[in-house]
C-alpha cells in the first residue's frame, strides 16, 4: 500500500513518527459513463465559465469569495493556518470508545511506525489495549482539519476520522414518537424477538450482495445471455395488529446472514 500522510502522533511529550494508509476501499463496481449512441467514454473538462475554454490543472487555484472578489489561497496559506497540525496528530484526551455515537464516524486509516518510533508506538498501542480507551485527537489532511479517535485493532493503531458536532444536523424537524403508547405484552414480545435475533457480531457474514449480483448480470450479458433476475417476495403479516405481527415474527424461522 502507498502511504497518504507522513507525520507524528503526539503522546504527551513523546512524538511517534508514523505513516497513514487508507484502511478502507470501495466494494462497488467501477462503472464508466458512456455516450449511449456509440459507447465512447464521457470525458469531463475543467471549463472557465467566462471564456468557455479548458483550464490546465496546474493553472487552477483555490479562492474564497469575500464581498465582491475572490481572495486567492496558495499551499503556504493552508500550512500557515495551522503549521503544527500539518505534521502531528495531537492527542487531546482519552475516552471510552462506547461514548462516541456511531453517527460521528467517517473513515479509517492504518498507522505504521517509522523505525525510530517503533518502541513508543508499541507503548501507546499496548496502553490503549490494556486501558480499553481511545484517544481523541486533531490533525490536518488535504488542507482540512479533522477530528479523530485513535484506537487499537489487531495490534495496529487505527486513526478513525469523526465529524465535528456542528456537522451533525439538528433533529428538530424530525417527527418523534415519544407519545406513542406501547403495551407491556407488546414490549415483552419485542424484547423476545430481539433476543432471538441476537448473536455475536461477525462482519465476515455480511457480503456486498447487490454488487455481486450486478456483476453476475454483467457477465451474463457479456456472453449474450438474458440474465435471470432473482425477485424477492416480501413476507406479509396476516394481521394488522402489532402484537400479532410480533408473535408471527417470533414464531418464524430465524434469518441468518
């Protein structure tokens, strides 16, 4: 893998030189957009809205519109905004990772220590494993400040980006169901249904079935065959009563991934 960032994790007065590697990849199919008439690929161009001419990549700059004009920024400006954060992931505090609501999670990166930081890296890794804590830190990646959690996974320190609170939309316009009455017997059956479907979490049991099926259709069409599409028949309850529906669900066979 190719590293995407090089810097240090700040652990107290200790700096641990590390490299970041992308920890995720897209499981979707790489589909191209084509002209329906001749199946040639669609090409995107960066066009000057005034001259309508294509702009070379090396002539593109970034600007912020203020009042009546653009203020142009260069790479030096981005680095000057937070010079220390461009090269360091600064640990600010430690938390129980269960305290972080999943809505905040974005994407994850693997870290690998540079040779001179191996022992300090091992110390932080094992301290996180033993304490069962996660570090909260900030760092700059691609000219953007990021909040992240630092946590262990399979003897590797993982950096998982999380959203800032202001990035989460308010729920004030969402209709809530706090006034809906649920009877004790409905709750009892609902809890029994959850218990019946409860099992240890095994991520390998969940596959990207949609794209697997889509690839099967593509291969069939490539051979000139008409693909047979599997149609799911949703189960229908025999009653409109919630309690009856729960009892039917509880009595049915447990679906396994």
